[in-house]
C-alpha cells in the first residue's frame, strides 16, 4: 500500500489554486466580500460625486483662495508663453530708475530735493509728455534750512545769528521743487495700505470721478490707511494718484487698482492721472455693471471700465476696478538709470513725447516685486507697463460669464466622466477625461490668444482628473473585490479562459436565482468501494486515487468550457452553459462523457500495476455517467452571507438519478430525453427505458450514449439500433414472447449490451407474474427523484 503513495508525482500532490489548504480562507474572503459590497457600492457612488461637489464649492466660494491661486498660475503661464507685444509706435512710457547704480553715484534714496529738481528738469528738457513720480514724497528735504537747523540745534551763541542768516540766504529747494511741479505736466503719488508718518490727511483730488450705473465705491478696493506726499507738492502738481499698494512679501503683482476708496472718497491711480495730464483730460467716469434683477447670466456686478473724460482713453478693469496687468517682453520696455540721465551719459531722445515714470528700485533695501513673467520689477516699471497697456488697448479681461462657464465645465464634464467610468472600462473614461481636459485647455488658450479673455481650465481639468482617478480607484478596488470573489468561487471550477471570461463580465455571476438551459453531467466510479476498502489505512494513497481520477476528468470538462460544480466522494458534477453561455452545450457534455470513459484506462493501468506489486487481485474501475439537458436554477445556493454559486434543478437531479442507476442498464453513459433532443441526430444513442416520476407521470425516455458521430454512421450500429427498437415495440405492447425473441437476436449483433438485456429479461419475468394493466405505456416508476 505504501508503494502507491511513493509513486505519486509532485504534480499529483499539489492542489490547484487557491488550494485545499486555503479553502477556509477563500470562504472567509467570500463572506467578507458579500458583507462589504453594499457599503462599497455606496462609497463608489458617493466619493466621485463628493469630488465634484467639493470642486464646485471651491469654484463658487474660493475656499482658502485655492481657486484664485490656480487661476492666477494658469494665466501667468499664458503670459510667459505669449507676452504682450509693443504697439506700432513702440513703448509709450520710459522708466527712470533710482536704483543701485544711482545709489553708488549719488547715494541711496531719499535724495536731496535739489538732486530731484535736477532730475525732473532733465526729464522735462528731454520733452517728456508727462512726468510721473511713482514714489510718495512724504519726507521733508534733509538738506533744507529747517532740517539743518533741527540737526544742529542747539547752536553756539557766537555763531547762531550768523549761521541762521547764512542758511536763510540759501535757496529753498522745497519751494523750488513745488514750483517745478506746478510748471511741468507732473503727477505725484500716495501709497495705499501704508500708515502715515503724521496725522491722517486726505490726498488732494485733482479730478472728479463720476460713477455711471451704480456707485463704484461699493466695488473699488478700500483702504483704511494711506501715506500721502507732502501737501505742498500735492497742491503744486497737475495730478496725484495711488501708486502700487503695499504688497505681502512673495506675492506676485498681477493687478493694479485704477480706483481706490479712501475714507469714502474715490481716487484714481497715478497711472490714470499721468494719462489724464498727458492728454489734457478733465475727469473720470467709472462704468459700473449691476443688474436690476439681481442676477443676469454673462454679467458680474462691478466696475467694467474707467474712462478719462475728453481723451478717448479707457482702462478695462475687473469688477473691483483693478487693471489686469499684461506684461510684455524686453522689446516693450524702455528703462534708463537716473544717474546717467543726471550725468548726461544716456540718450534722452527716447523720452520725447513719452510718459516718464520716475521710480525707486533700491533705497538701501531692495524694492522689487514678483511678476507673472518671473522677473522682479520695481513699482515704477510696473506702472510704465500699465501705461503702455492702456495706450495700446492691450487688456486682459475676464468675461462676466466666465465663472458660470467654468462651473458648467466642471459639472457637466465631471458627470460625463463619472457616468462613463461607471458604465465602461477605465480606458474609455480616461480617453474622455483626456479629451475634455485637452479641450478645456485649448478653448482657454484660444480665448486668451484671440480675445485676451481669462478663462480658467485648471480647476475643471483637475476636477476631471480627480473624478476619473477616484472612479478608477473605486473601480479598481471593486474589480479586485470581484476578482477575489470570482477566484474563490470559480478558480477550481472553470478553465483559465473561462475564469478570464467571468473576470471580464462579472455580471454573469448573479446572487439572485435565474433560470437557464443547462446540460448536467454527473460522473461516478463503479467498483470504487472495493478499492477504497484496500486503502482505508493509507489515507494518502486513498486521496491519490481520487486525485488521479478527478484531475483528468476536471481537465476534460474545463477544456470544453464546462464548469465543475462540485465533487462528492467519487462523483463529479459538471455543468455546461453556466455561469456563461456555451454554444451546443449538450454536444460538449456528451463529448466530455465519451472522453472520460476513454481516460479511465490510465487509472486502471496504474491500479493494476499497484495490485500486482501488492500481490492482490486487480479490480478494474468503470464509470457511470448521467447526462440531462433542460432548465435549471443558477445563483447563490449557500447562505445569504456565504455566497456559493451553484446549479440546481431537474437536469441535475435527473442526471444524478441516471448516474446512480447506470450500472443496472450496463452502458457507462445514460442520457435523458432533453439531451437526446439536442444531440440525437449526431451521436450514437439507443433508447433504454421510459422512466416516470410524480412530475412526469407519462414517463421520460432515457438513452444509452454509445459513441460519437463516427460510430452513429457505422452500419453495424444502424443494425443494432433497428433490432433494439423491436425490443421496446414488443415490450411496451406487453408482447413478452416477442420481446424475448428480439433480445435474443440483439445479443448476436456487434455492440450488444448484455447487462441491459439481462435487466429487461428480469423485468419481463416480473411483469409476466404481475401484469401492469392494459393502460400501461411501458414506463418504469422511479418515484420522486
């Protein structure tokens, strides 16, 4: 007996995946899968939608400024790709820089007023159409008489009078500068957001600002603090306005307020003032868009533009009255050092008929600001850029419908991606995400390039990606869950190709029962009890015999797209057309049964050799196979929380009945009437009985499957078939003598079934002793199956 276990190969001892040792793990996995599925389905539906809702909330409420930050970065990239181009006349403004070069030559800012007078005079002599002093002049001249006296106080009595008289005879550069401002087209500045050095004083308003449509003060940026220039300078200058407001360090300057609200009074920017002074404008009109209904599609309430009266100039603004800065490349900027202008070392012809913007980029500490171009610029250079924008009409605008369009893009695109990913595979959802994302970017870029509209695709694109990845993740997790579930249910039941098919279409496996036409094949061993008795004390050898029987049988079933439903003892239950559809499943079941009979020879050879080694008699094994075709119920045949896919119904139960009684008839394979109707014109079948049950009181015909289509075409089988029909004709008409005579003739033919004829001779003898009655149709009552 031990020789049997020693002769087993390594392959024979290994269990197919997932393995017998992991059966409990597989059952636990299935149970956990079934318990988690409802919650998982709810999460799968909620999570992608939650991404969409959060994105819309981010777009509507700009939580933490994230939507604005994304939008700004996108528009910064656009400006770097396509910077503003200079107009046909070139730049309209020249930036004169008091920077590090000037500090080395003339000391750091603030400069003495005399030097500033010299600088303005040089600019005036160069023919500048307007002079904008971009830095607030809020400190007194440190070289003035009053400042020097404060510095030197107390003076010695011996020199006090003479020194005071000498200082008094010196020119007053504060007055000289004020007179110069009055004599030139000059604009002075104040700085919003900076605390004043002394008492709070309202800047001098040089031109009136009228609101049209609504009050612009409701929308303009409001500042509680501001730092004005000296009152004498503001009064003398032709104009005065707000310079770049105080900035948070590290923040890029993307907008420049054209209007500011200081204590309930509107003031223009120094840029608008420079343009007004240059063109001789008389005032401003702030056009405010505000719907009377409270909401109008395509309109956001706020300031639309600020126009300069009597000049034909207007600055298009965002709703808060700020100019969206559009920076140009190096060819759009003219800059020169103040020190070179004072020394006469630069070409001053470039100042003629241009706005001169005097600004400070270094005053001991750097005064530079980040810009969307990635280049740091001083406030004056930014102002010069803004002047060129307005004069060239190069405005970046954000249409009133842009926000609604972006939110619609987020909502519709997100819904489409979620639906497509829910219904189809990931690649289709990914393709749609890619298409919508690229389409959004292209549309946004086209709007910028063609109309200079600022429409943000970034939040919508990120939403589509997030929704797509979320759906893909949930689909992946769900797919893995389904894969584990399917593997636990079918890895040992189906062939690799069949398992892959179920993986690809998991909806084939339904928990709810459904009716399907199936072919059931039940195959068991005849005579195995004798073999089993020999190996009861060697469980490994006992199991090895069953493995050697089931392994080729399972392969035969799976190679023909069948499913091994279960194995019970020495019996195998196989089904065709479940869980997926199989063409000609009855034929495949019959073919599998015939191959099973052929493959049993290898097991018998092994048992004969082992019996010889143990000096035991050899008991050959044979098969009993029952086959039937008909409607069966497929689905969960286990507990609610422990899914177990199965097939139950009349084909299975009747096939099992035929298998159990096949030994009485003799042939290895017995098929029911359903299978005979499906394959009777192709396979060699002989009718062997009419079995009645409570469900079928008139009886169901059963047949012996003797061979494949080749055998059916054999003339010898045809002869046997004709002679065999005579037996049942006489038998069902209770002509017992004729039936015996037909049996005798059949025994002489090739392929005669001796066991079947013995069986019927015994049944005829029984009926002769106990006649069945005149209404008997030849059926044998099998009872409830």
